[in-house]
C-alpha cells in the first residue's frame, strides 16, 4: 500500500487551515444605492431592510461575519462607477449589492463583472443584463424591469381597455417598463411620452394626454418627488375621476404615498408584493420591520430582505467559503430561501420567475394610505430576454 507523502499532507493541511481562516474573516460587502436624492426614495428603505437582516442574524451572513461598506451613488452613473471602483480597489469587497436605478446598475456592472466579482441587485433589473450582457456573476434578486409593467399590460388587455396613453422617464428602466407594457397590451397606444429623469412639472404632458382622450393612462416615475408630482398634477388638472390612472408599485411605495395624499386613491398597479400579502414569511418581515423602524415597509424594503436572505442562504450553503466562486454561484442559483413573495426561483439568466399581482391604493382602517392586495394576475412569469442570454 502506498503511504501518502508527508509533504503532500502538510500542504493539504495548510490549504485547509487557510480556507477555514478565510471563512472566519469578515465577508466584505459593498452596498451602493441612491441614498440622498429626492427623485429616488427606494435606496434608504433598501439599506434599512438589509441592515435589519444583518441585525437579526447577529451581524452575519450564512454564519460569516460581515463588513458592510455603504456608498451613495447620488443618482449619477459616473459617481456609482467611482464608488464601486473604490470598493474593489481599496476596500477589496467580495460582493456588491444594492442598486436602485437600472442605468446606474448597468454602468456599475460593466465595471464590476469583468473582474469576476459577484453582484446581487436588490432592485435594478436592466434588460441588457437579462439578455446579451448576462453574466455568471450577476443576479437580480428583485425583478427584470419589463416584467413589473407586463403585469399591468396583461391585466388591462384582459379588462378590455381599448386606448391607452403611456408615460415614463427617459432612462433604461423607463424604456424597459413601457416596452414591457406594450409587449402584452394590444390595444391602441394613443400617446407614448418620455420625459427627463429629473423633470418635476408635467403640465405639457398632461395637456397632451387630455387632448388624446384615452381610456386610461399608464405611468411609471421613480418613487419620491417625480411620482408625487405626477399623481398630484394628474388630479389637479381634472383627469382623476375622468380617465383612470394605472401604474406599478415602485411609483406608489409607502415612502411616496403620504406625499400624494388623496390624489393616489383608487390607482390600480401591478406588483410582486404588498405589505398585506398573506404568507408567513411576509407577515413576519412586516412585523419585524415595523418594530425596528416604526413605519410600514415598502416594496423596496421587501425585495431587499429577499436579497439578503438569498445571499445568506448561499453563504451558508458553502460554509462561508464565498471564495469558491463556482460553488457560491450554484448556491445563489438554487435560491433556497423563504421569499416574502411566496413563489420565487431563478431563470437561466439569473433573473426571477415569479407571480405578478394586482394592487390598489386605498385608506386602511387606521386612515393611512396603503397599497392593498387585490388578486394574482399571472403565476410563474418569466422575463422575455432569457433566450438572448448565452451564459459563459
């Protein structure tokens, strides 16, 4: 019988010791999002939710201590790129997460992914990364942008609405959302309008919509000031009550609805989650978030918690050894966590296959304006770009 070489045994023991030590060192995670802009209210809620997950897990992910490095992209792609470069070059992060706006996430991905560093987006889901630019290192824990509006397109097509005006900001997610809406809505598009991302006055656009006299209006604006102003101005010019307004939950989140007030009441919207969704994971999340922050969580917070739990499950599956990139990727692909959304799995392009739901803005018994669950629109909906993804 051949005895193992002593030198080989020593080397193997050294490698094992190094691997164990690496799994015990803090996992360096970069969190980059729009945290200070009035045109995007989602970033702070995402960060609060991610920190809540860390707090509930003793400051660890999958049992490994975490060093969380936070940066504000200031709603500027060039700033986002600068921040992720610093995280990679100086902070030596092993994973980057966060990401609110698609155009910023796309710029960051083109900097990060060639260096084979994992990115887990908690919100942004640009079509390019779902299709031609898909990567083994990019995972969209939330959604692909088109799919959020596809739900409303499906619903209005089933409802038999004949003529629609559609409007969104002129950037990656805005174009994706209107593309998604038109993919499933087959009625007449009376007007299709794109506005600057930082526009706050919509008088001219609303006059054009009024002149077109559609049967309904579908809109998407980023949570915060743009969405608030659009909905309030829609009511002020007399369109509310005359022409139904439809949207997506990301324009009608819990941080934005108070600013809209009664102008938002009655708006139907497509969504992946609402705070009154009836599943045990969601109920527990809402209770924990409200206890920690004394406010109702938004959809941004909910999807960020799912992203946290996804990463936690993958780190745990590899016993903390995220340095084993192939094993860690397979663990992320498996998505073995309990989602606040209920049904969730990844497609081959690392974007979710999930249910789409209908919600509507109303006042709850306490008098608060909330986005309330109505019904499921479609089960197990996949994005339209997976076939274009040739995963390396």
